[in-house]
């Protein structure tokens, strides 16, 4: 452990892993997916996926990481199944893709710190111009990537852990304050109804695919990020309870983000919920408006503080995304950490350029692909998000649990999980996890993966 570094405390790991999970996915992604995916019906699917399928995947990832003390590729090798390390390689590839577009959105959030500070609430109406100013938002993105690289270069306990411990609780408080405010606004209840009362006629294969992708993305699963974080975890740590806490924290913040956004949309639309499906720009349009209604210096302070904290939430996530390929290059290719960090970060920034250009600046990347059976074109950023979040992550998760239960074998997984959890063996949770990891998760994830590929890339909808 000494040369690789490790988390200095129990709380440090939980905070860092929760920091990885909580990010733009919760505050930017979740409300926009709910808005597009039919409201509460999406929320219900998302919750089921998180607790029933994703929690077992999370436990498995952390256990593999702690057992092997390796990056996702090295982990499969270390367990003696070199043939399976393609799962780790696929994870590293997914991480590249995700960070490349994630950093673009983080750049927007970063830019909004300045806009709020100068009281430019009218940016709500100029969001599309803002994202087309590619040199400006590109510079913000570059700064964001550089900050991420700086934190990762400081190593595990020095950088990642310290930042997360203090920032996560601050974000939670800020969100609670905004939730409190937005619930008092006129028509807030129309927003809540959309958000919380399910209309199951809205369920479709698309809603299911997006809800699963969102669950994986939000919990940072399916690409070995938690194998990597798990590799820095102490044997005394109770993995099953840590994973439960991380899942609850992540789902909790996403649910609160919805409680913050949907009443605001109810208020601004006078109860019609117009604009709720507006897509990736959702929080960048609604939130400045709300800080505008608070107005003046106080609105500017609240807006600035919110986007500063959002940037920090994004940072603890980008750090985990960058950590995975860096750990791989450091462990397997014997590159010095500091050098690996800057090389990988630079490469990912470059891969992100089409995602940066595809928001109206470049016609080609803005209308990058038209899926079979669809009338409208999809931009590059959304395309990459579909490939990574909705396709590769659930596939990765499916292969990881299948591997753990049937190749590495369940009794080895159980053995690893019982370190730090003396009552685990023989418990109901153990029985459930054995069933979920062995059968339920591989079957359901495999099935949804097939539906996803057919529907998204071939336009065949079997429902
Ligand atoms: N979970 C983060 C979010 O919600 C994003 C993220 C960080 C991620 N690390 C990941 C997603 C690993 C998938 C895999 O913002």
C-alpha cells in the first residue's frame, strides 16, 4: 500500500467515493433526465435500479478493488483471470469518453460562477449563445481539467480525500436552502406533482434505458472507478455498509436536486410545466432565473455560492474519472504519477473538443448523428453520453457481477466482504447479494443492454 497511497481514514474513503458519485450527474443530469423522461415514472425506475441492481454492483466493485489493490485492468490479472481484463479496458475507455464530455459541462458551471458573481441573471435567456462561445467555454473547460489534474497529481489522501470531506456537506446545506426557498414559491406544487406522482403510461423502453444509464452514471459504476477507489481501502472497512451509505447519499442528493428544480419550473411556467423537457440546458436556464427573482446582491451571492459548490461536486467526480486511467498507467506502464496525470488529462481534453463544438458552434458536431427511427439529429455530446452512460456502463456492470459470481466465485466475494463486517456471513443481506450478484443483476443488465443496442442503434423497439 505504501507506494500506491491509500485513504487515511474510514470517513475519507466514504467521502471520496460519495464525492465521486455526487456530481453533475445528480444536479445537472438527473433533473434533465426526469424532465425528458416523463417525470415521476422515470424517478421510480431510477430508484428501483439504484437500490436493487446498482447497489450490488457497487459492493462487488469495491470488493474486487480492495482484494487486489489494483486498477481495473490489473485487478482482473491479479485475480488470475487475464482474459477478463478486457472488462477493465472497456471501463478505462468509458472513463475517457465520460470525462471528455463531463468536463465540457463542468466548464459551463465554472463559467456561471463568474456570471452569477456579476449579477448576470439574464444569462438564462442567453444560454445557447453562452455555450456557442467556444473559446470562452473552452478556456473554462481547460482550467477545469487542469484543476482536476492538479488534485489527482497530489495523490489519494492529500488531494482527493481532503477536498471531499469539507465540500460535500457544504453542498448539501446549500441545496437544502434552495429547496426550502423554491417550495415557498407560487405554483411550486405543480412542479412537485410532475416530479413525485407517477404516470406509468409514460414508461417506455426509452425511459427504462435512460433511467438505468442515469443510475449507473450517477453512482459512478460500471467502469471500475470503484474498483480503483476500493484498491485504496483498508481491510477494516465495512464494504457493505459503506456502499449503502454512498448509494443513499447519491440518491438523496439527486432527489433533493429535483425538489429544488421542479418547484422552480412550476413557478416560472405558472404551473404549466412548460420547458421542463428542455434538455441539457435545464439547470443553466432555471437556476439563474431563480437567483434573479431573489435579486440584487443577495441573489448574486447565492448564485455564486451555488455554482462554486456545483463546481466542487463536479471536481470530486472528475477527479475519480481521471484517477482510473492514471492508476492504470501508473500501475501497468510504470509511468510516474505526475507525468501520467498530465498526459492523460491533456488527451481527454482533446477528445472533448467535439463535445465542446457540438452545442451550436459547429453544424457538423451539433447534428452529429441521426439514430435509425428518429427524425431529429443528436449532437456529439449527447451521442457520447448515450454510448458511455447508457450502453457501456450497464454492460460493464453486467460483466463485473457475472465475473465476480461465476468466474472469481461467490465464496471469494463473500470472504472479501466479511473483512470488516463480522456479521455479514449468514445475514439476509448476504443472501440477497448472492442472488443479485449471481443472477438478478447479470440477467436484468444483460437484457436491458440488448434492448438498448437494438433500440438506440438499430431503431428496433421490442416493447
Ligand atoms: N457520478 C458522477 C456524477 O454523477 C460522474 C462520475 C464520476 C462517473 N465518476 C464516474 C460516472 C465513473 C461513471 C463512472 O456526476
